[in-house]
C-alpha cells in the first residue's frame, strides 16, 4: 500500500522502485531457504505439474503473475487469447485432443465471468480443465471491491470442485490437488481463485509429488462378479448392441472395445461424443444413435435385447422419450461415475469402474458369437434408409463434409460448432480414430469450434493431423476474434463456414414444428463478407458457391501451411438434418428425409 | 415422411426399470415417495456446507430439513439431511452427495437402526391464570419451561420428530407466538446385545 502512494507522489521514481523491489525479491529468494512470492510459486508449480500451455488474458488481479512470467521465462507456453471464453474453449480443445488437463489463467471480475460458459461446457462434457481466476485481495473480499466477483459461488454448480487460496503456504499443494481432481476419475473443470495478496506474499516452495484428499476417490477396476454376469448376459443375448460414449475415449478404451466388438461380432453405435471410438468404416459400425442418429442405429436400439453401454450417460438427446427407448433391452452399464449409472435408465448389470480396465477384465471372458441374423436385419435397415443426400447441382453441406473426408481419408481432427453443421459433421465424415471428433455436446455452445480447434492445433505442436473447424455462419461469429490469435501463431487451421444465411438448426425447427414462421433466424442481410473478414485477420479467405468448385476450394486450402484458411461455402438454406427424432418424441417416431429429398 | 409409432403395454424390461426406480407400473398409479434421513460427514467450513446445500437446488432434489454441527473430529461437521423421493431419486441424492470432494461419508440411516432427535422451542401467549393448565399439558411431553413473562411461556421439547409434531399439535389449542425447530439430528445405533 505504501509503495503505491510513493509511486503516485513521485512518478519519476517508478523505475527505481521496480528495480529495488526486484532486488528485494531476489534477496528474498536467496535467504530463508528459498522463499518465493505466490506469483513465482504459481509458475514453478505449473512447471512442476508439466503444464505445456496456458491460455490466458491479463488484468490487475493477476498482473503479478504476468510480470513474473516475463522475468522467469517459464517452460510452458502462454497464449494470449482475445476473449476469455475463447481461452476456455481453446483449453477444452487442447484437453480433448491430447487427453491432458487444459489450463486457463484470467483476471478477476469480468475476466473470470467471461470463462463461465467454457467452464459449464467442460463440466457437461467431462473435460479436465484448471481455471485460475484472479481475485481481489483477501481483506477486500465481500466489499464489492473493484472487479470483484464471487467466482466460487458463481461456478459452484458447474465445477467438479473449486478452491479459494487463503494462505500462500497452501498455494502449491492446492494447485497439485486441482490438477489431480480435474484429470482423474470422471474428469471436469476445477476453479482456483487467487486473491491478489496471495500472489504477493512469500512462502517456501515445495511442489508435492503425491496428493491425498480424504473425501475424493474413484473406482478403477470393475467388480469381478458383475463382469462375469455381464459376460453371461452377452453370451445369452441374440441381438446385442454396444452403445459407446465419450467415456470410452476419455479412458483410452477404444482399442480394447474394437477388439471385443470384432471378436464377438457385436455391432456398435456411438453417441456424438463416442464418435471415433470404433472405426465407422467397419461393417459392425451402425454410426451415431439419438436425435440425429442413423435410422439403422436407432432401429437397432429399439430392437436389441442387450444394450452394452460403455462410458455413455443416457442423455435425452440419445433416448428421446425415455419410457419408450430400447424397450426390449437388458442393460449392462459401465461408467466411472456412480451417479451416472442408472441415473436415467436402471441397469440390469451396473459395473462401476474405468471402462478400459473393465473391458480388459471382460475380454478373456467373452466368446465369438454368431450374430449373422441380427446383422442381416441391421443391413436391411441400412439399405432402407442409408445416410445420403441429393445431388442436383445445388451446393449442399453434406457433400462438403464428404469431400473433406475424401481429402483426408478420415485422418484429420474435426472440431464442429453447434447446430446443423455439427450434425452433418457428425453424420458424414466417417470417424476412424479416437480424439479426432471434438464438439460441444452437453451444453451445445455456439462459438466453440474456432477456439477449440485452435487449442487442438496448439496441442499438436506443429505435427499431427490436419485440424478442420466446421461452423455455421451464426456460431462462427461468436468467437471470431480468435482467428487473429490462430493467424499470429501461424496455425494452419482449415476453417469451414457452411453459410446458409440462417441460424439453420433453429430454422429447421421453425419449419417443421412452428408453422414456417422464421422468427429472428435470417442472417442474410447482416452477415459480414467472410472472405474479407478472414483476410482482415491475416488469414486466407476462399469462397465456394457451386458443387463443382468444392474440390478446387479444398485443394487450394490444403496448399496453405503457414496460416489459417477460411473457406466460406454458400450452401442452400433449405437443407435439413435427417433422420430426426423430434424433441420429446419416442425413438420410433423418427422422421426421415422424404424420397424426393434424397434422389 | 416415414414415421413409426410405439405400441401400448409395457415390455418385461420396462417393468423391471420402473420397479427398480420405484415408479408405478400402472399408467395412473402413484410413485412410491419415501422420506429418507441421511447423515453426512463433511469438511469443516462454509464452502463444504454451501456445496451440500447447493447440490439440492442444482439437482432439483427435495430438502426438508438440515442440521449441522461439530463432529467428534474437530475438522469435520456432521450434517443430518431429510429428503423425500422414490428409489431412483434417493439413489441419485446419495451418489451425488458422495461425489462431492468435501464429503467424507454419506449414509442413509432410514432403514438402519438409528436414533433421531429434534429440539423445538415454542412460545405461547399465556396469562398467569392459565399457566398451571398449560404446564400440566407440557409435563406429559417432558417439555421444560425455558422462559417466562407475565403473558407468555416458552417451552423446550426434545425427542423424535413425531413427538415434536405431537407437541406442536397440542399447542395449537393455545395462542402460539413462535415456533423454532432445529431439524433432525440422527445417528446409527450401536447394538450391544445382538444375537
Ligand atoms: C444440436 C445437438 C444435437 C445433438 N444430437 C445428438 C444425437 O443425435 N446423438 C447423440 O448421441 N448426441 C447428440 N447430442 C449430444 C448430447 O447432448 C450429449 O452431449 C451426448 O449424447 C452425451 O454423450 P455421452 O453419452 O457419450 O456422454 P459424455 O458427455 O461424453 O460423458 C461421458 C460419460 O463417460 C463417463 N466416463 C468418463 N470417464 C470415464 C472412464 N475413464 N471410464 C468410464 N466411464 C467414464 C462419464 O461419467 C460420463 O457418464 C447433440 C447435441 C447437440 C448440441
Ligand atoms: C450460445 C448459444 N446461443 C444459442 C444457441 C441455440 N442454437 C442452437 S443451434 C442454433 C443455430 C446455429 O446457427 P448457425 O451457427 O448458423 O449453424 P447452422 O445450424 O446453420 O449450421 C442456435 C441459435 C446455442 N446453442 N448456443
């Protein structure tokens, strides 16, 4: 406090004061067995934790951390995003593609509240994040101080856990706990609130090597009895079906799942988040289930006698009207979160544990099955209503997604936004590797794709698969500012805008269920010139208006390696996503595209 | 457009699911809602209490009463929660409570041998001439007089919630000025002579 007033009175002393505080700081670190300021403890802790990248934005409450970062040149990279929401989504993209914990650092008040959407998104989709938020000094908390916001209170129901650091001596161990909680069990976001005085106070630095939190534990291996029961149920079933969710990818179980499915000849459907856990080009794959799942996947669900749920949470976008869902199925439910098992549909055989370990326990107990009749039935449904689209010279989004798949052979990470573009991206790409399909499923956050794709690219550190960001013309504007960051870091993102001049998914509902009253969904007169917008951010901008130009546009985009390319596709606005189980309807009431729509 | 509609009637699996959830299998039947008493050991501190209370509003669970106090271990607090729901809902309450990092132990004592007590203060308008009548009534409940003024009496009664309810019921005949209930505290009973 006194230093501040000296500064105000004698501004010429500014540099001297800084220098002397630097000297005092260095002296501090030398004496007393290496006392460090909270800001330095913070940085050393992140280094010790093995953090590779921090997405952040500075401000008064965390200026000390930024200052220390400048002086210490830490081992991790800091990326200055252009909006804190973009930072959280970038950290989510990084976390989902690498399997590591994402890190965000923001200032108090507005910096912190700008993260709320990203934190909620990570909570819904089980993404491990640690979000460090600045806070006003401890003694001002509760005083409506400048840029104060009770972040712990605001985020209580959207975090796995949160910490307010009240003693600088607890800082390092709190950071250790935060990463541990975020990344283990069912992953999720953890907020660590850092009052400014905690960053200025000093303490000895010791980063713990292990953690023990008496109220926190998670199961790993499954109960052997239950697994035996599951194997018996699988052996007895006639029409079994794997229902595979995001937990399979989180736990790294894609390989063992694929082995078991192929060995037992059991078909596989995945959720939106399960895409990539089983190769969709395998004849056993029936694609995605649910509201916009394939006809044949949903038919299989409605007729199966044994549903083997692997890290999936029976979301209402999957089940529709739950009472009428999978009416004939016994259910084996494997999940690491006890609160997820039997939450929506009681399971006949619940198995608590990490699905990778559970499936490895199951593997030696299963036998090859003859599922020929069942597969023949599924193939009939597949030919009844294949995933296809009309080719009539008009530019349709599905054709673009298919062309992207053909360009990459499916070896790409696709990050979709929310809406129709998300569903087409899910339906038409054919995913073959885990962690190559990334989207906001549970919260459905428009504006997710661009920053998340950026996070994926940072995680690949220059190598890795091409990163494709698929957007609608509405959602892409919600975090468009991050394009500048991607350009500044020369990330070769392939940004696709399926421009249908509408908030397409809402328009689809308006057309089907609201008497074609297109209330406030027409963007045609207000959309910017996306090509010029891209160029203004230092990216390459391309526009495509006819199906015959799709290939050339994509080829041109793949020639660019040193910056993002934005491809605007002026698609027709009438195209709808089918099949569709209307909201709240039973899966048997699924609507498909009419004949004329397809051929 | 092609559509398909589901038939009526429940499949065996649907019957299993409804029964497992404690839901009625008859179209216009009632779910079986039950009152459950849970004891929860939590970390000491406002954060932990907040998280437990918040869970109930966040998840839409019912919360009838809460009581909190020190546990044997000074760094912990014991909470007693009373909630209602069918089997599926209660299962969720227990598992979600368990999932909180701040909870050390969660137990549904409803069907275990346990002791439940509640404390209640009741203030009644009462002139000097009525006192002996009223005190006669409260003696039956082993309530005690904890405050007295020329025109009021305040009683303290402790016991199982049913007794407290009965006591408050009896007091309705008089001019009740104020009631304060502690909410239940519960604990599993140690059995010394089990056979
Ligand atoms: C416009 C729109 C349309 C949508 N339409 C569909 C649709 O048609 N079909 C569809 O499927 N979804 C759809 N969704 C997404 C949907 O809302 C849900 O987000 C999604 O279905 C949930 O996927 P999941 O069940 O795989 O669970 P996730 O949200 O991925 O949850 C993971 C589960 O795995 C568990 N888990 C985590 N780690 C482990 C581990 N190590 N071991 C074991 N278990 C673990 C978790 O506890 C959790 O239960 C749509 C979303 C939007 C926005
Ligand atoms: C932040 C946010 N606001 C609103 C919504 C509701 N919503 C869901 S899809 C959608 C339309 C998306 O339009 P666009 O981005 O153009 O994509 P399209 O559906 O046309 O592919 C809207 C408004 C949402 N999911 N997220």
